[in-house]
C-alpha cells in the first residue's frame, strides 16, 4: 500500500496540480478559445439592452453591447480606440454609440462615423477602426460571432425551435467557475439520481428517483455525443437522452417528467450554451421551452426566467449558505469543484464514462483531428437533434437481468430515432413514432410468447 493510500494521509495529498489548460482556457489565441470563436455565441439577454450600453466580458474579452436608436445591435470592444475610455459610459445615438470623452461616434460594425474634435479635413477616422463583432438578436437572446470575419458562418437553427405551441423564454445563470465543469454536468446523468433525487430530497419528480441504466455514444455526425438513461416506472420504461455538441451547446429533456403515460420522442425543455466569461467564470445562456408536451401539467414558471434566474431548484447561487449546505443543487456541486476543476486529482468510475468521452471529443476538436462544422441555418436543413423523453408500455421481464434488458431497450429506441434521419424533417417525428410503436409491439409479443 502506498503511503498516501493509508488513513489520515492528508499531508501527502495536499498538492494541487495545474488544471488542464488545453480544455479549460478560452482567452484569445488559446486552442479552446479559438474553437469557440468559430461559432455564434449568446452574450446576453436582449432585455438587458436598454437605453444604456451593457458592459460584458466574453471569452476573456471586455466588450460592450448596445441597441442604437435605429434598433440595430452592436457588440464593440469596450475601450475606445481613441484614448481607451470605456464605452459602457458611451451615449447611444440614432446610429451607433458615441464615446463620452471626446465624442467619437462608432457604428455597430466598428466604423468610425465622426471624430468631432478633429479639423473638418482630418482623415483620422478613415485610418483606424473600433473593434467590433457581428451581432444579431434571436428570440430574446443577443448572439455575437467572435471569430475570423472571413469565416463567418450562417446563424444556426435547431429542429426544436419550431415545436407546436412552443414558447422560448430566454434566461441566464452565472457560475463563478470554469466553463468545462459546468458543461460536463450535461454528460453526467448519474448526478440526477443522486444529487436531484436521493441524497437530500427529490428536486424534480419521483420518477427521477428510480435507479437508471447508463449508456453513452457519439452522434452519427461526429459533432457531439449523447447519453441514454433507462428507468423502470411500474409497467412503463422511460428512455431519456440528452444531446450535447461541439463546442459548448446542448439540450435537456423534460425537467419534471413523471413517466405517467406513453410518450413518443417528446422534445426539449432547455436549449443552452455554456459561455466562458473568462477562465474562472461562465454563463449558462439559453431558453427554457414551455409547451404542453414537455410541461403537460403546467408546473414550469416562465415568469421566473431571466437574467441570472431560472425556474428550477439549485441553479443559481442566490440561496443562503446554510440552505446550499442542507439541500445543494447543481450550482453548488459545480462551483465547489474549485475555480477550475483539477482533472489530475479525479478518480473517475463507471458513471463518468460520459465525462471522459466529452473531454476526448473536445481534445480531438481543438487538435484539429475532427472538423467541427457550424450548424445549418435554413429551416428545411435545421440541425437535427436527439434530446428526447420516450415512455413505452413494456411489461416487466421474467428473466433475472432486467438491467441488461433495459439498457438494450435504450439502444433500440435511439436506433429508431437515428433511422429517421433520412426522412424529410417535417416527416421525422411521425416516422420515429411509427418505429417506436413497432418496437413496443415486438416486446409485447415476446412477453406473450414467454408466458
């Protein structure tokens, strides 16, 4: 036995190695930072753009976001290119933003429109430029593209945005820790069984307290991964997958799922990005989805979603320290891993397969071993996503190893979903339902034959 494996060996275990810089650092000119800059990133809520500029920090860069009086969105470098005054004190104009110090006027693309203190013949404004990034508003979020302008991708759309009766409510939550440990919560379904269900109290619904099986795989396009959890709830089997894709986006299934009835490929309750502020702070920014499919009992609270607030437990730091200790949530578990979690000190087990897979996928991407492609933009070619909840009425198995049988069901459900990728997007859900109904009937026939 090694000396640090003996009891009371804290003296030998006190050293803390450096964090994994390749995956955790996102400042300019870092591998992960440059990867993220190739994609549109949400930077704030549209509601935060008032008649005053908004100081923001994204990917280690100090910026200012604003909406000029013409309604156009700008995201500029925060410090004026003239003498460095912060444009958070700028004056919003009919066109652009004017620096308070000497009156220079900047358009939303960084073009200098006026240098009022200079002589009329001055060409100074033609010889310099204010740093600026392309920006746009979509469904209450402000997005910016911070990569090379010649590689500007089209703005992405996902297949979940147009769900029938869907309301997308923007929200954000700030975490005072590195982006990666927040993002990895996506691919750690085991925490839902423990943290959210069995350690202190049930934070979502009783169905979550059933021990699931776990499975993980990369998506067919090589751009992301998903997990599959399968739970037995009475005479029903609840199959759930969360889909996460490079570099920092993903979607969550129904939060308050009760698995009380059959469901076929029910979609998402959250679309969100984990956006670094800097190496020790980040935002979760995205939408809560509210519709009769993911919230049939209308338990969600859209009025509680906004800047640094969302409508389910444990997602923010706005609770007393004692409450956090007695009933910790996601925010507490992730922030407390240190400002930057140290992977070299971890002792990962079988529940951490998804975390290991995600890190491997990220590393391949930043090293250029896989080509990470921006999502498609047109509605007819919107990115197909795989997050879902499926509940099938499948009787209990008579054999001794139901765990293996449940895991097999999960894989077959995902196979039904992937098989529908070849049909047009508008036909995809009906095709998936047909295949899932056939799968349910197959299990019913097998049980009847066994009896």
